[in-house]
């Protein structure tokens, strides 16, 4: 049985090709929900060229939630691998468009992912944390 997790880092890797920055509404909604039920949550989104692990490392999360899209899945897999090497005892949970439609593919291609959340994540992610 997993211990109840208290510190959650939520992150997304933004594609360099995007011409306009947009908010990651999915993880923002999950972050707001988790905070409302008492969890300490760090929310951060990065362009790959601006990626800085120090904020996540200093937060020392129990679990990291990462949004994945097919457009830049290889870069996001790399992010997961890097975080798992830096924080080997921290669980990594993938959500978003790609894991929702291709759960088995993500789990086969990225060994660093421990869990998948499919569809809307607020309730499912909070249950995983318990």
C-alpha cells in the first residue's frame, strides 16, 4: 500500500513550435482542486530550452504529474527520464491527451512513468494520492 502523498509537482513541457503561449488548463484545474482539498502543489510549465529542474528538486515532491501530448512526446519522455534519475523515489504520473488515447504505448515507451490518468484528472488523481 502506498503512503498518502502530500507534496505534488504538476508540470508540462511546452512545444517550442507553438507560436502562442497558452495556459495548461488541465493541470491548472487539477492543481486548484488538489489545493482545495489540502495538498501542497507546485505548478510549473516550461519550454524545453528554459527547463530548470531546481524548482522541482527543491520542492521535493512525493509525486509528479506530467501532461503529455503526441506533438512532443519524445521530449516529454526525456523530461520523465531526467526527473526519475534526479528523484528516483518520486512517482511519476502521466496524464493529458496522449496517455488518454495511448495508455499502453506511453507505458511501453517510457519506463519512468509509474501511473497513467486517463480523461479528466481531478477526481482520479486525488484518489491516486490517497
